[in-house]
């Protein structure tokens, strides 16, 4: 089981973003998670391709771009050329999901699909072997600092079971309310890519916070899954 930490810059200090990212990377960040919101699909507006292009110049780890937007197909190329390494799209707004995944892959990127808290796991059935990872939202998307939805653990288990039945090696990413109190539980349920924002960037020492979260996650890997890749 390959545990990876993806600090979310949604919670970072944008006036010192380069320094914040550098601290998270020193603490063991494997990705930098970039939340893109359009004010339509979610009630917030964040950043676009120009910021991703700037981030690419200062990061040393891949950029994990999460598109929380109503028409992701229109912007995939822009984010790909700006420097995204992974792009995930929501099943709730993507009517031709297989085609969208193929479009992301055409740029040589990893493609992920995202499930909101109320979206059934079964929506993954037909694309389980196409996606490189599945992002389970453990809060309703739109704002950072929200409280973890407890039933998200059982949803992670259900997603892992569906992927395994399909013969998919896709990883499970989880985003929302991930901190010292929840990280061990979601790893035990099967999550491998862990998005944390406030728990890292709202701490006095983001580097130490990232290091601690990753250590907690690694200690929580079930023995039966230790050799899983």
C-alpha cells in the first residue's frame, strides 16, 4: 500500500505560497493538491491555469489538480499545458466520463474520478478499470476546514471492494477533514492518497505537521495490505 500525502493549498497563505509549499515538501508531501472551483458546481471561486503554471515553477512534486467545475472537458487541455500531473473530475457533472478520462490520458496525465458524499459508489461500475484513482470526498466540496463526514470510512471500503471486483489497481484518494484524528481511520479503510489542508497549513509548523500526518498514516496501514502496490 503506497501512502501518499497531498497537502491542499486551499488552506495555505497565498501571500507566502512558495514558502508554504516548500515547507510541506520538506515534511514529505508527495503531491500538491490544487482545488479548482468555478462558483457554479460549488459555491466558491478559486484559481485557474495561470496559478497552476506558476506553481509548476516552484514545486518539486507532481501537481494534483481537482476540477470542481461544471464543464471540465473545456479546461483539461489548459490545465494539462499549465503543468498539472494528475487531473480529477466529478462524476456528477461529466456525462461522458469514459471520454473525459481518455482526454486526460491523451496528455500523458493520470486521470481521477471524484465522488461527492451523496453520490453512490455504483456510479464507478463502468469506469472502474479506466481511472487511475478515485477521489472520495469526505466533506461537501466548496470550502476548506469542514468537518469529516463519518460514513466516509465505509464509503472508502465500498469503493475499494468495487475496484477489487473489477480487477482495478486504482488508488483511493480522500479529501475533507483529514487530520490527526481521522487519518488513521481512512487509511485503515483503504485510502492511500491523503489530502490535508487546514491540518497542515493552519498549523504553526507546516513542515512538522505534514511529517506527523504522513507518519501516522504509514503506521495505520493494515498488515494484510502492507505489500499492496
